[in-house]
C-alpha cells in the first residue's frame, strides 16, 4: 500500500467568539476596540467567530460584510459565523464565511469590563471540544513562549509557564511555578474547574470561557500563590 503524503488530524485551537446582542455602527466597533486595548497581543491575529444568534433585530448581508471588514482591520481573522438554525437569514447562502454549528460553551461576561456600559457586544474565548476524557497529564519541563499544552483531564505542570505560552485543560490546572502565559481550565464548560499557581503573573486566566486579563490580575493578586475559580459568572482570584 502506498504511503500517503499527508495526515488529517483534529486540533485544539483557542478562538475568540464575537457574540452580538445589538448592532449599530460605530458603537460596536468602538466597544470591540476597547476590548482589544485591554490585551492587544492576545487578540492580534486571533481566529474569530461571529455569532448573530442573539441579535435583537435582523442583520443584513451588507452589515455583516462590513463588520467582517472592520474587525479584520482591527487584527482579527474571521473564520466563520453562527446563527439560529430555524431563523437563518434569507441571504445565509450568499455569505462567504462558513456557517458553523451552535456552540456548547456557556454565555460569559468578562469581569474586567462593566457590561452596563458595553451591552452590545460580548467577546469570549472558546476552545474546540474534545470528547474522550484522559487521566491527569503531568509536565515536568518549562512551557516556553509559543508552546501550547492541552490536557483531556487535569493538567499538572512542575515548572514555569512562560509568557506567550498557553496551557488548556478540560479539568483543573496546577502550575508549581510562575504562570506567565495563558491558562484556560474547564474548556469544555466545567464550571467547577480551577487554576492553581505558585506565582500569578498570567496574561490571561479563564474558567469555562469566563476570562480575566493581566491588568485586572495586577489589582488583585500578582506574583503570589493564587487560585482561580468561578463564582456564578464571575472569576474569583484568591490567595493560597
């Protein structure tokens, strides 16, 4: 049998979901800019899914195309969109991006933003889902910038996580060193997952899609042992 020249494999990709509640230019774009200003490096070149399923009024194809152009100019890379199956707009087959199935992720409100002032747009991280659970994964070497580690269960890291690195787990994350990169626990929606680290210096921490950026962490706990948990729809950062 001839050996194939390639392999098709599934992968885990951190994606940004733009969930629209109301739509008007330039308000939505200004609010998205505010989010980007909080973590420009995190959102730069980030894959983006546009979700119009919760819009209070219909959106035209021209408006959606305009939105795609503007978020692309802001540095995002749109890869698809979502809408309500029974309420698909009449023009859905004419839009150039693929229509994606509904997400199983929970609705979130980033705790670093006052939602009363920004009601029209919610930006959240999502992760493509895995199916099979696995035992705890233990990593003994440092996770360096640009590296990504995924665990289909709990993730234990006996070394530092460098800036620009990303660690993800369907369960809890334990870092017995400095956490300087991004840590996302409960990526399949486990609201009981937690993040533990010896020194909190993270760029971003997230539980079940709810996230907090470094600016907010600086004001709560910084360079100290900490745990991250979800209380309702808000993240709590507690000292260990």
